[in-house]
């Protein structure tokens, strides 16, 4: 997948999810995003073949912002509030 934007080098947290499959990936990702402060950025490496479709969809559903996607690297900004 060609990226949404060039992948910036700056992230607050890095996580190499390896080849975790979609279900385990998004469940673990949820907890990792909850641990961040609003506005912080997670750099995620996800090798799963479904990640290019699953991660943008997950971000849309949860309200987090997908800043960049260049499989297998994704940058996700935590939303301001976890209430919604």
C-alpha cells in the first residue's frame, strides 16, 4: 500500500506487532492507544496481510487519526477523548 502521506520519523511510542492477526492486533492496539495521552503518536509495525485494510477501518471506527500508512508501518494519533 502506498502511504497516505510520507511516514514521519517522530512518534511518541513504537510498537512492533509482528505478524499478529487482525483480532489480536486490534485488541492489543486498543490497550496501547488507551495508554497514550491525547495527541500522542504511535508508530506501529504490523506485518499481517490484512493490516492495510483493517487499520484504516479501525481508526475510522474508533476516532483515532491514521497519520501515515506505508505497509508495514503505520502512524496513529490518539484521539482527544476515549469517551466516544
